[in-house]
C-alpha cells in the first residue's frame, strides 16, 4: 500500500517568516495530494490540495508544489502568523478504484509573535 | 451545509468492555471513512464505504472492530472487546466521491482504562 513520510515533525518560526513542510510518497499511482490543518482538539480541515497533472498551486499565503518524478510534495506558508500554529498533515490518494487517503504523521508548526 | 456529525464526543470505558460510535455524513456524500488517530500521529484509515458497500477494510482489526453503513447513510463503528491500545480519537469523514475533499467530523475521543 501507499506510505507517506512527512518532515519535520516540529517546526518553530518567527511571525512573518516562511515555513516549509515536506512529504514523500511511495506509490507512483497516487494522484491526489491534500493538506489538512488540525488545531488542538479540533477536526482536520482541508487547506489546499493538488492533483498530479499540476506542478504548483497557490492560495493566498499558502502554496503546494508537487514533483512526480521524485515523488514528493511540499507545503509553503509565507508571512506566517500566530494563528497558523497547528498540526499540518499531508496525505496521498491512489488512483485505483475507490482510493484511500493515506496520511503522514503530521508536523506541529509553532509561530512565535 | 451541515457538517459530519459524530457522537458521542467522549467515551471512557474499561478494557474488555464494548463501545459504539455513530456518524452521520454530509447529505449526498457517497463515500464515508472511519479513521483512528492516536495521540501525536496522523489519521489511519480503518474502513471506507462507498454507499453501503465496503471498499477498503484492510487495516480494520476484524477480530474486535466492526462497522456498518446500512442504507448508505449513517454508520456505526463498534469495538468489542476494547483494549488499552484502542485509546484514540475516532474520526468519521465523508466525501462526495473518490478523490474529492474529505470533510471530517469532530471525532470521538475514546479512553480505555
């Protein structure tokens, strides 16, 4: 099955800095890569996603890049704010039948004022 | 639109007892997932339904866990008997179909003592 590795496990930045979280996946058939943000005690919520026919996608301060050859994708957050502090999960979905989302182990992002 | 509803929010049971969780997905969503999220880890898929059929239960510990989605709407997840290592948050999610955004419920936090 699919295996998703996520790094780093924790990331501390100063407000206004950029943050980058990286994920790798094992199955080249995966074609859907969402990122979820989970605040303490709350449900995971989708913040951005990308499909394998696209190399980069942006939404305001958030961007995701995908390198299919290397089988890795990254989340970039610019001009970080304290409210960006949360756990971020990447996930990958196989392109086979009714595919399943496999999640990484998460990155705790701490943005200090 | 209304979100994914789960109940109860919290449950504490003794080991070897039984427990059941309930999920009501977003109206019209054909795909329903149950995830187990152990503290500090990413969600791990237990079972995925497409309408009322199971499409992936490869990671469900079938000797103690069971799930059903009668009529293709609500779903229940049962653990019988519970073990200490079952302590986790059980997240239900639904999506319109495969490879589209999965919306998560608030989860049920299970503590087995």
